């Protein structure tokens, strides 16, 4: 068969294969799907082209994030069974077709096609692509699961750093009237159509590099010098395996779901409001001392910390443990939100540094979660369990902006707000983080009644069950 190279049995590594090829393969996927964070680049162009509202265009991104969570949850078990190569290939097909169907929608002025394309189809590609390398990375790096997942998921946070300037330059190429250096310049609909086609084809080719590179370790493989007993002797690290079906029946899964939901809800509130927020915090007499270009630079700065936090904090968790790392995210996060609300307006330096650390915790929460799941539930179906956990992200993607925008709408008019108007929202986020902090503290090792019988994990991986 033409696609037989995708079968799991054809992806088993031969002797001499370097496990350090796996993180670049995962990055090839995550850097591409991380473009989802760069949709603001052409948002105004779509509003003009469809003669629509920001809300109607924003629905495209909302559909994509909801489908990310749903597809990761529903298809997680298939991803485990089919293997990383088939899953990455499916992700590339959905992600690329999402751009192409979206381009057709823009070209024909049919907004529903953009919803169907980038939102629905692209969102499925996001979900499959996000979880597809996770289980494989953890199996290749049993000694450093936090480092491994941090390297890959860092790519999702950094995807916008590549996609944003690339998209601006491509739109300038396709529309001579568009100036990428001018924040008020808006590209034409035809330029965005061409951009979508280019990104769809380009991302598919880059993702194929990951598809052809990725391999799974042979049964029983461990890295040289690895002592499984030393790892499982650590607090909160299990030597047993738990299936995805059983994992969602445990209190540990739901406590971690709550902890991730609270961490993401708090972080996404700042990330979504970053540019106007820094201007509002330093507004006096109706004028802000922070220029729009500076605010845009602040957003890029936060993206760097979002990306770096995914690698640094997840890697650190290999040494201090997953539970203490989440204590850091949620406990220190509460302190930082209080500082932001009370003294953030006194200095731009204080504001920027506090916000940057908060966003690094936001990113770290994502990349530490797969390793936390591995510690609690083993490697058996960790990718499928991770898919189910990501529904917390979908829920937080709705809750975070609703909380902060709801408070700000009640305080006044955008462009006229000041630091004091943000305090009710920021103190609410302190309460949200407190709930997550308690949930994380309540996590204990999984009870033996949920463990899989010996040998079932291997049979599943070989497609015998």
C-alpha cells in the first residue's frame, strides 16, 4: 500500500537511531501548528474583506481552539494505537486542508467556509498535531520527560514568532499597497487568500519532515545508564500503567484538570489583553505614555517568555518534581497577580517583568502537564490521557477572556481605562489560581485498583487489543 510507511510497525527504530532526532521531528509539527497564535496579523484584513465585526472573525480562532480540545480528547486513543507517524501525517493533512478551504472561503467571500476550513478542519489538525509526539517523546526520554516535552511544546509557543513576521512579509508581497511596518495598514482579501494557500502548502511540507523522521523505540528499549527503579522511587512517580478510560475515573485526573484550567485561565487573560493592558496601566489624563509600537513589542516579548517558560520550567520539573513545579506556577502566580494589581502601575519595568514571569508560568503549565500525567498514569496511554486533559485548555480559552473582558466592560470604555480598572479582574484571577493551588495539593498517587494488568500495555502498542 502507498501509505504503508505510516504503519506503526514501519516506524520502529533500528539500532543506532539517535533519540535526539525526535525533538526536532516534534518541533516540525508544533512550530507549524503554533501559527494559531498569529491569527491577529490578518484579523483586520478579514474584517474589512467580509465587512464583518471583530467578534465574527474572532469566532474562527475560537472554533479552532474548541476543536483542538475536542479532537485531542476524542482521537487520543487512536493516536496511541496508530503511532506518531500516522498521527502526524493526519495532522498535516487537516492543518493544510484547513488553510486551503479557508482560502476558498476568502476568495469567494463565504465566511462559513473559513469557519469550516481554518476553524473546524484546521482545529482537528491542531488537536492531533499537539498530542501526536507527546507519548513518543516520553518513551524515548524516560530519564528526562520534562525536558523532552518542553522542547516540543516550546515550538507551539514559538510558532507565532515565526508566523507573524512571515505572514506580514508575504501579504506585502501579494499586496503592494500593504505596509508591514505600519500598524494601521490593512492587506487586501486577495493577499490573505494567497497567504493562506502559501501557508497551507508550506506547512504541509515542513510537517512532512517530522513525519518521515519520527520513530518509536523498540520494545524494552531504555537509554544507556537508565535506572527505572531510581525514577519510580521518586515521590508521585508510578511504575504502573493506567488506561485512558480508567484515568478519567480517578480524582487525580480531575484535580490536575482543575489545576491546568486555573493556570491557563489566569495566563490567557493577560495574553489576550496584553497590548491594551500595558497602555491602560500607564494612562494619565486620557493619554498613555506607552506608544502602540511599544505595546506591540511587549506582546512579542511575552511570546518569548511563553516559549522559554515551556522549556525552562518543564526541564526544571525533572529535578524538583511535577507537583512542586505546579505549586510554583499557582502559588507564586497568586503573589505575582497581587503585585501586578497593587504596584504594577508604578513602573513599566515592574509591570513588564511581573507579566513576563506570569506568562512563563502559563507556558510552563502546558509543557509540564504531559510529564505530570506520565508520573501519575505511566506511559501506556499517556498521549490519549493528555488529549482528554486538553479539554481544560478549551474551557479556559473561553473562561479567561470572558472574566477579564467582562470586568473591563463594566469598568468603562476601551482606550479610556486605567490601572485601577483592572484590579477587580486581577484579584479574581488570584482566586482562580487559589482554586488550582488547592487542587494540585490534593493530588496523590493513583490507587492500585486503576492499574492495568501486567503485559496489557505492550499488547495495545502492538495492536493486539
